[in-house]
């Protein structure tokens, strides 16, 4: 495997032209991407996260060839999307957020038609193998409209893989899918990754991203505000939490100037949020005990990706 990135984005800009006759719009149009740069390592599961309207879908649509960039460069598997559009397109498979296939085709027909669009000869098509891989072989000849939501999602993955691309992009693949089907989908994606497919994932389920992704970039207002290995990114969180249950009901919440936040349930339970660069858990407990609180139980919570995400996007 080459050390070259699977996807290279360099100073990518997209500005949408202003709507004709629209009031209150900038004469320069809306800036969706303002100089985005990052690399997706080969063989990784790469998370692309951000709030709604951050620019994630615009970036994916540029890679898919559905939107023209304003400036900057993007390479897919070493192919510039402008100079080598055909090779770039054949190197990537996109699983869109929306369910997009003809409901009157069977899963087998959906895959055969998609393979035809890529000019793959009938003898080289992998429709049967793909249906097996996404556990839809028994639904081969059923109308696609009769499939459950999870089956339709898995069919979209198979559809994106008909031309055997080395890169798979999943745009909010588990939106509206129940917990069991989410688990099945991630098992499938993880298996593809183990077979060498580079995966790019956008999701609003941050616990999924934290568990699955090797590296994560966070984009906000069209700018990359973080791009780090997942564990390093989670380690950026400054705040930690200590939850304490007192031996007796408290008359008031225990306060201290070193605490970032204190939550009290009006009885015995107190949750203290503190800056780990200023205090540690032992010092928090010592402060509480110095105020006369007798501790019956204590638990601590480490920061997670959601804490970092909120911290970074709120500051940006």
C-alpha cells in the first residue's frame, strides 16, 4: 500500500453565486468552503464531522463530481478531479444520505444497472458477491421498495461498491436507522475496511465516530478547525466530571471558584465539572470534604468526542 493519501484536499474553496433578485444576500454569494485542506490516509476510517451547514455535504458533492469547486485542488487516489475526472470517479464510491434507487427494480437489477453505468462488462460484474456481502442474497429478486430501511441502506453500500473503488464515502449512513441496523451496517463497513477499503464517514452520532474512526477532521463555517487522530482529539478536552452522592441531604450546592460548573439535585447528588489543567479529581473531592460534605459514593467521567466537538464548534 502506498503512503500517498487516499484523498488530498488543498485550499478548497466553494462560493455559491447569489440568487438573482434575492434580498439581503451578499453580492459575492455564499461561501460554503473557505480554503479547506486535509488528507485522508489510505486504509483508514476517517471521520468528517461538523454541525449542519458546516460544508460537509458541499465537500462530498465536489468529490462526487456533482458540484464544481470555485478554487483549490482535490485528488482522489492520486487523480486530480479536474484533470482526471473519469479516473477520480472510478476510485470513489458514494453512499448518499438519501435513499436513491428505482423502487421497482430488484436489488440484483439495481446493481447490474449501476455496473452498466460504469461500463463494466457482464462477465466482470460482482452483483451476486455484493449481495452476499451485504446480506441481501435472499432478497435478490424482491422489489427494492419492499426492503426494510436497514436493507435499503445496505443496498446503497453495495451499489457504491459495484466498480470496486478503493475509497467509500458514507454521508450520514445511519440517519433514522435503529440501533440493531446501525450495528449491522458498521460491521459491514468495518469488514470492508479490513479488506483494504478506505472509508470516509460523516455522522451526527459522535459516539460512532469516536469508536470507529482512526482520524477525525471537524469542519465548521467552511473551515477545518481540527484534524487529528481520534484519541489525540479526544484528549484535547479540558473539562472532566466528578459525580458525588453525599451521605446526607445537603442544605445547598457546594460551590468553589475553581469549579467550572456545579449541578445539584436538591438532595444528595452533586455533579462537579472542572478544568483538568487546574484541578484533579482528588483535589475536587478534598474541596467538597473541606466544606463538610460526607461522601457516600463517587464516580468520574472522562471527556469524550462530544465534549471536544461542542467545545471547538462553540469557539469557532
